[in-house]
C-alpha cells in the first residue's frame, strides 16, 4: 500500500502569480501540474516554458474546474492574491472530489478558530499563510538553526516545536515518567551530542529517559501548554535581543512567535500609524517609529549590541542594503565580535540569494522557497496529511487523519500492534482539542494524530489509520 510521499501526483494550482508559478515550476518535473489564472500572459508563459497544463479563467469558475479535471486531482493549491477566492476555490475543489485542498490566506484573524473555523466549515484541509511560514523560518534561524521547521499541525490545534534545554531547565535529571507534564504535551524526540563518540544522535523519547542540559527536544501538544513547558525548558536562560526591521505581517508573526522564548524583541516601523497600532497589538514588544534603512537609526538603537537582526521590510533591496549596513556597523565597532551576531533577511528573488553570503549576511529566507517546502509536505496520499523529516535522521513527524473503518477506529491504541521502538503517537486532536493519547484511547474517524515514525515503519503505522485496514 502506497502511503508515504508518492513519486507522482496530479496537482492543480489556482493562481499563477509569483507564488503559483514558482510552485508549478518546482513540481512539474515530477508531477502532473495544472494551473488556472485570469491573466492570459501568465498562462502563455507557463505553457511555453514548463511542462504544465494551463487554462485562462477564474479559480472559482465551476465549469473550468470541471474541465481541468479537478475531481481527479490529488491536491489543490489555491494561491491567488485574493484570500476569499482561495477559500472558496479550495472548498469547491474539495467538494468536487479533489483528494486534498489547501488555501493561501493573508489575514491572521482567519487562523482564529474561536470566532469561526474556516477549515472545518469550508471543508478545507489546510489554510497556509506565506507571511506566517516566512516568520516561522526566520524564528527557526534564531531559536534552533538546522532543526525541524514545524509550528502547527492538525489544523492548527497541535504545536510542534524544537527547543534546546538550558542548564537551569526545571525538567532535567528526572525520568520523563516523573515530570508530571501537562496532559496535552509530550516530548517526542531527544537529540544529544555524545562526548565519547563525538556524534549527535536523535531518537524517540521514552518514559525512562532523563534529560540533560543542551539536549534538543521536540515538544508536541496544545499551544498554550507547550509555551508553558518552554518556560521550564529555558529557565533562567539569558535573554537575547532581536531587532526586527519592518512592521508587516511577517514581522508581527515573528515577534509573536518569539514571545514564548528568552528574547527581547525590538520592532522598527517607519509608518507612524502602523507603529502605534503594533505597539497596542504587541504589548511585550518594544515598537519604535523610525526608518531602519537610515544608518543613524541603526546607530541610535545600538544594533552592534543586538544578538539577532532581521530585515523583513517588504522589498528585497531595502532588506539587503539594511542588512549590509548592520554588518558594516558591527564590524566597525571596537570590541564587538561579528561571529556573535546573526543577520537574517527576507529575499524573494532567487538570483539575489546567490550573493547574500558575500555581503556579510548570515542567512536569507525566501518566501517562495518556504512556500514550496510547505507544499512538499502535502505530497502524500491516503491517511497522511503532511510529513516533515527531522534533519539528519530517518525519523519524520507525520500528521495522520483517522479514517472511517480503520484499525485505529476499531481498537484501543495499545492493541494496534504498532512497531515497537519505531513509532511514537505523540498527540491527538479530537474536535479541535489536543491531548496526549493513552494506551486505552479509542480514536474516532476525523481525529488527527501526530506521530514520530522511523522511515522503515511508515507503511505499517499509517495502515493502522487507513480506511482500507482491518
């Protein structure tokens, strides 16, 4: 049974703009890709340069969606510039019979399930925000570079976050089974450097494990409970200063993410009305009304003392030039060690990314690449909704939907006969509430499970949650 990433899928992309075209270009060598866009010139260019089927028309034209064989598609990606159209188009595609539907949105309010659950009500598998994904990538460069980049799964109800333990963490030197963790949180994996072998290894956590300082652990569970446990994991860790240039949605998402860690964030926004709004919206962040592109502003804010500088002002040139200015200021200050500072900027154009390292910038984050990487996690079939590999390991973080008639629906967890030592069912989301499953748990069709699985056991595990399994 094929359940993991399939070598070949049928994908329809609704919207052929910068993001849609980039996704199409990346996926078309390995998949059957269809694109719909209202701009004839965009469609002509796609047809001329890439192996795709492209149609001129509206993403919400039911006749055109039918003509494009949406009902036979494995995945629909609605990524036009209009979020309302994306939600409607993804919903239409799903109801037509498309295997999975994803919609791009812009407004943070659409993630707030307390007022209205867009995913559930419109039958969409996932809402994704290019701005949020970019912020998550930026945050990862600050928090734990090189670790798995996952923030939320199971329709946003479960948080997955990697963290390195401080020497003062309250969860050290005690077996996991005695830690009395919140009922919705589990430690999924432990990454540890072994002094004797001089190697770093990652393995699934078990009840007998005892955590050590500098361990990198994967926390999985309810958002608020994960953040509460982060406080214990980072106890008394010296706060680091992050200066964020720009006050758009990427900056807001980034500042919000960093609130749960040992960081003091300073946000610089040139528009006075916007800066006043952000000061109200982000009470734990220092918001300054100033222009970060001016050297004098950077000097006044003593950027040479900051641990991290992030440029996300909306255009590549401003981000690059400001980052170069910061690098020059740091290098010109006596007694300041450049290697102790990290400069990250957002760069959309792929050709710019080639020269970043020569300009003194530590890392460039491309929103288009981030979106493509996220889309690639959805290239799955069957019960698997998404999969994210843990870097440098054969372990992946899998989001699995419990299907009707599956063994997981018929038997309690302990009787599923999951591969011993190869799988950890870390969390389950049922009706939007996350919890750590117990051995006597009965799953329901429609529940979402987050599992850490070794590569060679994926098929065996996913089969237990698939409707064809008995």
